[in-house]
C-alpha cells in the first residue's frame, strides 16, 4: 500500500488538531479572567444555582437573595460588618414607641427607582400589600405577620387593607403598627420579603397579584439598589453594574458584579482555581483540609446563624420516651464529629439557638456523656441496646449528610449498642416524608431569617409547619406566645431561654453542630466581612487590583 | 420510499404519544411538589399556587389540557422558574446543546472514521494496535473522568483553555473533546470492523488483480460499505450525546438542555419535565428515522419495507 493512501485522512486529522490548537492559543495569554476583572472593578461571584426569579416577593432561596441584595434596597440596609446592626437604607431615620410596637420611618428624599420614580412611603404600602395578597401566593408572606392584622388580611378574614398596620402619613413618612412589641423589627426589615417593588412597573407588566409578571425580567427590571441589572443569561451569567442614580452611589466602589450559577461544587472550585471567580458559594467539606494546606489565604470559614440537627419522630416508639431521646443525644460526641467529619470549623451544638446573637448566649446543655446515655437507655427498657427496634436515619441525598449520619450511627452503636440504618431520599421526596412524619430520624438544618432567637424557637410550637417532629408541649407554646407579646426585652429573653430549656430537656431533636459558611475568596476582595446571616453589603466591597 | 417514510413517521407519532402519556402519569405519581421547600408552606397559600397552575383540576382534565396544548407546541409555564415558560427555556438552551452535540459528533466522526480506516488498512501493524488500544481506553473512560482530566491538564496545569462557561469557540474545545473523543473511539472500532469485512470481499481481490490503485479500492469501493456499522450507530450516538451531555454540561458549566432535564426532575417542575421529554423523544425518533434511511441508501442489500 502506498503512503499516499493515508494522506487524505491524515490531513483531515491534522487540520482538526491544528484548529483546536489555534483556538486554544488564540488570545489565550496568561492573564486570568479574575486578574483583568479585578483591575476593572468587576467582582466575580459563584452563586450556586440559577435563580428561580428576581422578584423579591416570589423568591425563597439564598442564590436569589444574593443577587436581589444588589438590586433592591429596603428601609434598612445591610451593615458592613454586623448583621445585627441597622444601617440606613431607604429610611434615613426612624423612631418607635416605648414597647417597639409602633414605628415611624422617614424616607430619604433622593431615593430613586431606576425608572426615575422617587421611592415613596406609598411604594412600601403597595409592596407589602402585594406580599400579603393571597392571590400572589408568596411563600414568605408569613414574615410580615408581625404587622398588625397582616395575618388576617393574608388569610382572607379581612378584605380591607386599610385595617392592616401600615400606612403612608405622607410621601416620605411610613408608619407601621405591629402585632406586638418587636424590638428586632429593624433586623426583619433587611429580609427581602419586606423589600419594595416599583408599583408602576408591577402594574404595567401584569398587575399587583399576578404570579406571571414580567416586571422582573432583564429588559423590564426596576430596582432602587446600588446596582442595576444589565444581563441575565440563563444558566450562565447575571451581570449587574453600578447604579449611578442610587442615593449613595458615591460610596459604591465596584463597577460590576457577575454572578455565575455554578451548581456543581467541584466545577466551582475548578473555576476558582483557574482564575475565573473571586468568590465561591461554598467548598466541599472533604476538600477543606486540602485547601487549608494549599490555599490557606483563600479559604474562608465564617460563622453562620444556623443549626444542623436530627429530628426525632416522637409519634413513633421508642422515640415517644424522653429518656430514649436524651440517651441518643448524650451518645453523640459532637466535638469529634466536627473535628473529624464535618471539618469546616463548625461548633458542636450544645443547644438549639446558635451563638452570635446579642444578649442571648448559646445554651450549653446537650453534652457528650456515654455513661449517662447507657443508663437512660437501660431505664427505658433497652439495657445495652437489647430489644431496641431497628430504626432508620432519613437523609436527603448528599455525600456530606451521609458522612455525618454514618458517624452518628457508629457512635450510637459503640456507646448504646443500638443499630440504626441510613437511607436517602431525593430532596423533594425527603421534604414530603418529613412533613408527613413518615420517618424515624431525619436530618435537618435551620438557618435564621433574622438575628433573633425567635426565628429558631417558634418552629417547635404546636402546629407550626416546620415542627415536623410530632412534638407538642403546652408550656413551651405558652412561653413562646408570652415572649411574642411581652413588651419588655429582659422578660422576653428570659421567656425564650426558659422555652429553649424545655426543648433541650424534652429533646425531640438531636442538635449536632452550629453552622459555619466555608467558601473560597480571592485575597484581593476587600471589605468582605463575615456576617452572621451571610448578608452581602456589596456597596462596601472593593477589589485591590 | 415515501411509503416507508410515512409508515415510520406514523410509528414515531404513536411512540411520542405513548411517551407523553407515560411521562405525565409518572410525574403525577411521583412524591414531592414543585412548590415545597425547606420552609413549610401554609396549606392555604399552597392551594392558591396550585390553583394558579391548574393542579386543582381533575386528573384526566389536566392530562387532556396538557396534551392538547403540547400538540400546539405549548408546554405552559415553568412551575418553579417564575416568569419563564417551558418553551422559552427550551429555545434558550436547545441551541447550546445542539451546538455542543454537533461539534462533538463532528469531532467524533473526523477522528473516529479515518482512524478506523487506517487501522483496517494497516491491520496488525503499530498503526492498528496503537489507535485501537487507545480507543479501547477511550471507551472505558466515562466522560466524568475524561472531562475533569482534560480540565486539569489543559485548563489548570497548562492554562491553555477555559474550563467553565460558554462564551466563544475557545470554551467549546474541552467539552466537545470530552464528549467527542468518547464517541470517536466507538466510531473508530466500528469503522475498522466494517472496513475489514469489505477489504476481504472477492470484488476487492478482483479489483486488485485488475490493477486498480489501492487508494481507489479503499476510498471508492470499500468505504461506502465499510461505513455501514458506523452509520447505524449514529442514531444511538446522538441519543447518547444528548443524554450524556448532562455530565459534560455540569463539568464545564454549559447552559444547555441536559442541566434543565436533571433540574426539572429534581425540582418536580412537571411542565418542564414533560416538555423536555417530548423534545428528546422526538429528536431520537427523527434521528433514528434518518439513520434508517441513510442505512438503506448505503446498503443495497436492504430494501425499504
């Protein structure tokens, strides 16, 4: 066979390879995307998943919140370092009555929407009315129940919004009457459920209560925040740029922020290491030791207001016996679990409400005590674990949750002599099983919506949609109710402390650890401070080129 | 010919209908709701939202509405992504998947077929052993190994190519290579087999005896027949590239259809699942039909039946 025979195909392959190399080298250079972006003042953020919407009244998730926080500003803005501190936003000043149940906000004159409209007190009345309209079906409407008559309006018991405790005294004065004394109302106002929307835009593209409303697409978006939306390419990128009409535009130092919806944590790490991101949304737990060694300056471990715990289904024996529940709690060596398995600098949870809150130090009650645990289990009729029925831990499908569950499974086997199984369900099925009480033990997490213990404690009241344990305690319910209506802060703290004490002696849960947020951050990102709720005051952030 | 196509087309429509019905029933029976989340939703709010999307209607009414809309090409709004319709989502992401898929397929054919031909012609030499054992390795390496490997070498170590995103030709190289190389290996092995069979035919011996140049024998007389196995594999290959692209899309952060398929299922986004399933099914039906036609065109021993 002649050599010429192979020329044609070889040439084709050769051309293909050459093309690939040319593409590869053409303009590649050594300059990484993150370097150029840092010089141009463009912050590149890995943002988890594609946002489901950018309408603050329809969203529920963290990735959405991180973007909306750049586009819309509420009455109170995020403080640069402390999520507990109020920072003037649209409201330039505020006052309240003695028991914190009546608030008056003075709106700043130069707050503007991106369509040129001034931000007025009536915009807030309109927005909160929209949020509370049952037809809209906002999943976070409950946040607004703190306002007088808001719950009744939302549930359709009253139809007249004038009876709800919010009104505009004039263009720039908003008065809010609350259901009871709420000193932490300013912190709640930072939540996106209280954010304003532009009435003109909402009306133009579908009306106040339409779920299908196009005001929040990239073409139509109207915001009042430090940045404005310029590009939204699905599954790829969301770009916001500095808003020149923002009242505090002089303070905004970033020119643009690009949000990348990278769902896969490995892909996100690769993108960071390849110089395409300044900040990742998270880090996979098993990679933390590697990053500690090799990228110590990039690895960030910040406190986070959340608790990782197991729910115990108290409607199923033997979990109806408090001694069994306490035994399970006492047999978990949380310190070892955090050090060896979770590895993200978490704190062992000795209570339910996490640390970091003003005036409410975390409880220090649930400790590792295997001897006492064995004794309790024996008293409950299972000496050495004998006769203990086969129970299962339900987790939602995730390697990280499985590792934690396996560690606890081993601890219970070692210290109590009981054998529990582990099974996983995919997220939506897991949610169903949990709310139908169709489980024995279920892994769970709870992140606070605002920095106050109530955001944790109220979920275990009887009938609360997030209780999901079947546990009910009249004294607990009464204490929470009293705390919610008490006009006196020390009293309220004492009542909540007492309620948490009941929760931690009855233990329908197994607190495991208090969350941290682990992520990678380019050292050039400045002004990025650890905040308890992971709120992002972007206007104080800048990049050192 | 026309009759053959008409018959296969009718079969295709039936298959699509069956798939639609089956998907609808499966989705309806799956536990979980598109509207559930970590934070419990109040029953009265849930009822409002469900009514908005028509979940409060009787089952068969829902099926009928959904089917008649689907026939008109309307799959309704996404139940999870507010303001976005299923048609919008598909029309945004399908071109991306199509581009990635065709690039990969092109790469696979460009590499696989010449390699297979060479290996057959140079049977039992190094030019046969080396590419064929490489191909065997290629077949055994799944894309979720190949992708990160390529990203590591060309992206992180050599810093030659971007490893995430979809912004221009350079961004397409690694994903297309990951997906394409895998199928190139298949095509190489199939082509080699097909060519070997042809090269052993009597007419080849006759041609050689008559002094026909070897290149004419290979390229003119044998290639057409030798390609039949590869052509037959095109339909399944395309299906594989579409369903396999999810992995590649995830690794390289590409805004294609594959991601929506998985996300739709995980979110219980019923309308999106239905829309995507029908689209994939239609693609596979059409591609198989085309592959069948090409098969018959290339192989005179087969007749349309």
